[in-house]
């Protein structure tokens, strides 16, 4: 049985599902991992019970309660908005400065060599041919006897 199935059975037994109670007890008794999971559920339940409060708002307190809700919704909370705005501005400035530097520098230098000075090979029984095209492109071809290349 998969761990997710075991967790489901333990949770259902923990929540009072009578059809799962016996199966959950058996899993907890047999598997240390299941027993540890039940202890975590018990600790969670105890923690929630410790902080839970049952309070009600009377009719005379309701207008003040709603005013507080409206104030919390409508009033912007001070936070790190200034920090994030400044960080965004700095990031945008760095991107712009990098782009301007690249544009002003003109990019990479073009390749200047367009002539082939030497063509040769050390391969046995191989020949090398080269061709210049009208647009300045040089093609070098190595020829070998058979299909050895």
C-alpha cells in the first residue's frame, strides 16, 4: 500500500471515521512512520486548540468591526514597495546601459581575412581543391580515394 493511502487512512481514523478506526490503529501499531504521522497530527490539533478562541461580535460592536475591515482593505500598508521600485529601476538602468554600450561599441569586429594563403594536407593519397566565389567565399574540398573521409 502506498504512503498516500496510509496517510488517508490515518487521517480518516484520526478525524473520527468509524470505518477507518481499526485500520488506522493497525497501521499505527505496525509502522513507525505511521505512528510518527499520528503524533504530528496530535501535536497539530493541540496547537490549534491552544490558540483557538470563540468570540462573538455584538450588535453594538459590529459597526466598529466593519470600519476596521474597510480600513484594512482600503488603506495601503507600508511595506517594501519602495525597495522593489528602486530595485526595478536599478535593474532597468543596468539593462539600458548594457544595451547602449553594445550599440555604441558597434558589436563585434568583422572578419578581415578573405584570402586563402595555403591549402594542403598530410593525408596519404588525398588532394585538396579550393575555389573562390564572386562574393568572396572560399570553398576548400579534400578529396580521398574511396570513401575513407
